[in-house]
């Protein structure tokens, strides 16, 4: 544990699963506590950062932290069970142990966004990195202007956390807009790509900070739409989801041009990525 409250040794610290919450058949949230009480109390993170979760004898994986920094008693990580390690993590239950190191990376610019509108845009199942930002703004509502949450999914069945969206939509000065490329028979919201929601969002380019995460194609289309509306490049922030294996920029798996997503991101201001963002293959 370093003086900033991070578990950044190459050797993971031991943590205990307090609860496993099943969100969908293959998406779950692990609520964990660092086993050493002193280390847990000193641990500190910023929304948008991630931890490396290690399953003994299996491997480790980078997972976004979705809890709020005020909730120091637990660390929440929402996981999509798609690989060897994440499927192993899915089998953990309360009382089981795993390893943790972190937090790593650059988080969302929430301090700089105070006094401005915050526009959260997510696509597909990539909403987890933005949940901590939403939780942060909701818990400190008086510091920010409008909170606009825009979520797009490929199919209506892909939308989970419906109760959270319903709750967020009831909060003061908060707008929730949802869309699916393919809407089911009971889908009550928009049908189409996420950008169809931007007109309804009434984004004020002079006072908005945009925080976005999702598939590259969706983010490219959203950025193009936002800039035509007058949103400055510097006011658009992107969380880049790539294969982050080491978290310290050594292995090269998450290299993006001259940058490493794990070390220099995963959150970037758009100007840092602009030159390569539209290039196929990056």
C-alpha cells in the first residue's frame, strides 16, 4: 500500500467477496473488501479508474470500479462473464477470496466539471465505467448543473439496471434517455442509434462536459454529432475499453499509438486521441 492509498504492488493484496449480485445471466457485481483492515481504510480511488482482480490459479483481469468513493466500506465491480477469468470470478460467492491491485489509470474530470452540465453517453454493455461518475454526481448534486444520462443498446434485451435508470430519472434536474437499435414489443423508449437521442437532450455546448464509453463505432458517431452541435473537443472525454493485461504499460496489449490505455487512460480527453481515433485498426 503506498501513501496515496493504492494497492499497486505486482503482488495482489488479498480481498474477500462480501456479496455477489446477479444483474443478468452473464453480468454480475462483486462487492469486495480488502482483507487487511488498515489497507482497506487507506484505499482511495477516483471514478473512472479500475482495479486488477486476480483469481488464484486462473489469472487477472482489469475491471472498472462502479462504487462511489464515499462508500469506503465496499468496492463494487460489475463484470461481464465472457472469458476464462471473468467466468471464474462469476463462480465466487460471499466469503470467497480473490486478489486485488490498484487503482490504476486516469479517471473522469469530475472536479473540473463542477458548475457545468454533465452529459453521460454509453453504448452497448459499456455502461459500467460511467456508473461511478453518475453515482458521484448524484451524491453531490448541488455541485453540478443538469445531469443527462444517454444509454444506447443494440437490442432492448441488452438493457440491464432498469431500476437504476428509473430511479435516476426521478432525480431533480436529471434526464434519462434510452434507445435500442432493435426494440422489442414492450420497449417503451426510442428505437435507433444512440445519436437519435441528442435532439431530446438539449445539450448546451457552452456549459457541458461529456463523458462517454461504448463501442468505437458508437463513440465516433457520437463525437462527430456532438462537435457539429458546437461541443468543444476538450469538453469530450472517452473511456477506452481495451485488453489491459498489466495495468502499468509494460506488456503493450493496450497500446494506442504512443499511449497505453492502462497507464495514460482509460479516460482520455478527446484531443489526445483525435489524430488516431477515426483510423481503422486503432
